[in-house]
C-alpha cells in the first residue's frame, strides 16, 4: 500500500564553501529592509560568523537588530522577547544564525509578531497561525532539519511543556549551508546531531505503508550515509566531504522527502520531548536513549520492517529461518552504533541515574496531555504503552 502525498519544499538552499557571501543578495531578493539577527550562545560570535554577517549587511546597507541567548530546547520567554523587539523595531525579516533551536525560536517569533493573542495559543491548539514573518537561515549545526521543515518546537518555561506545531507558513525562504562552519562542533554535539538526523528518517521509515520502494531506498541510503560519515568526522573533524554529507542529509531527513508515500510515526520524538524538557538533556541523545526500547516494544508486530532495516541499513546477515533474530540484531547494531559515537542507550546512561516512578508518571502525563491524546502511527501509544517504553528505557525487563 502506498499513501497519497503532497510534497512541498520551497526553501532555497545555497550550499558550499563561502556560501555566506550570498547573504545580502538573498535578503534583498526577499524584500528584507530591517532584519532581526537571531542566534544562540557565544559560539557564533567566537567563531567570527556574526562579525561576518554584520560586515555583509553593512556593505549592502541593510539595517538590523540582534537578539541572542537562545538555549537548547528554546524557551517561550525568549520568543516573547523577540516578538516585542520585532514589533518595536519594525522588523520585516528574521535571520536565524545557528541550529534547530535558533531556527525554531525564530519561527515562533515570526508567528507571534502578527498575532494579537498569546503566541503559546498555537501550541495549545487554541489558535492556528495565520501569518509568519519571512525567515532565512545561516546553518551552523546540522541536526534538527528545521531549515527545510514546517515544524517548530518550543518549551514553555512554566511547567517545562515542550510542544511542536506544523505549518507551511514558517518554511524558511532560504538556507545558507557551509560545511566548514561545522568543523568546530564538539564531538558530543556532532554525534547528537547525526542521531537526530537519522531519527527524522527512521520515524518515517518505520511505517505501515511498505510499498513505496523508492522512498524506502532513499531513506536507507540516507541512514547508511550518515552512520558512516558520523564515525569519520568524529575521527577527522575537518573532513569537508563527510561534513557535507551530514549537513545535506540533515535537511533531506526532515523536509518530508522520506515521507513521500509513507507516513510519519514520531512516537520516539514525542516521548523524548518530555525527557529533554524535564531533564534538560540534548535532544539527539534523548532519542538514542529511547529508540531501542520503542523498537523492541513494537517489533514483534512489525517484524518484516525491522528485518529490512537490519539488512539494508545495519548490514546484518539475514537469518531467513529466524527473522526475529535478524530484527533483534538490527536493533542491537543500531545501539552499538550509538555507543560507538558516544550516545546513551538508556535513561540512566543519559541522566546519570534511573528516572523515578514519579518522573516517569509526569512524562507520561505531559506526553499524553493528561490522557487526552495518543502518539505514534506504526503503533498508537496511549498512556499505558508510553509508560512501558519509558520503563524499558529506564532498565525494566
């Protein structure tokens, strides 16, 4: 069975060495006259990238204001700050300099500028975005894929509620990608980014729609490529070829290409959102800590898909007489890869201790919104199933 689909990927990608030089041209082509430069911590400044941006804008005569301080798992309070700044300074374009957290914060600001109510209404489902300031990206961290996706994930400071919404209104107008800008990423961040990239495709690959051979083949090639390249760049951080593969894969993994004819599950992502919101962990690491448990929970009822993953992605020899062993060896091989690149494969490894029963109950309550929603598509997980996956990842047999 093949699912009908509508593929839309309007973002212009400018990829390669010195691609930053096209910034002013791209901004002018999108009618930008006064922009907000939005960024995270000090790395963009220490690397000299912000100074480069300022110089290019000054040379082109484009006015700007800036707002830094975006943190991993971007906060609603920073979004409020950005909305107020854009309104007072009459900003007409947002330039996100950074990775997924900065891009998502920029998208949320873009939604809020033209909305009279509380911007969190969108994440509560009380309102639907009707407009968004145009956004461009100068990507420094390949991971989230937000530069080409319709998604935006924000954490509400009060209660640490981490939620996502999707709308084509927030799709970025352009993205500048220079793989050289990723050379200085710390190994842990590089590994977590590769994990997130792979998971965006795995969340679509593990589908009840198994007849779109072309999309499956694209997904498998992307997964194998990122797996191999991640190992290489951890050994050789300034390997342009492998950095470039990872950077481009990050965008392809989350621009819906690997969803054409299939469907997305995203149960692991939804479960992880509560993990990173509660414990402040890196998103990619949280995904690695949960995925093996989710896989083993659903695998007995979807054996053929896990066998294909084991053979075509992880290189496991197919034991035709015992497909259940092939499927399990595929999950084991994935976990071995996580350990090879320094990622955790359980909650205790991730946070340094087992989660308490109360913490698991809190994550289940937040993920299910008090039991009012379920997550997943390959298998739909309600509260009881969510709790089971969390407990398995916490060390329960």
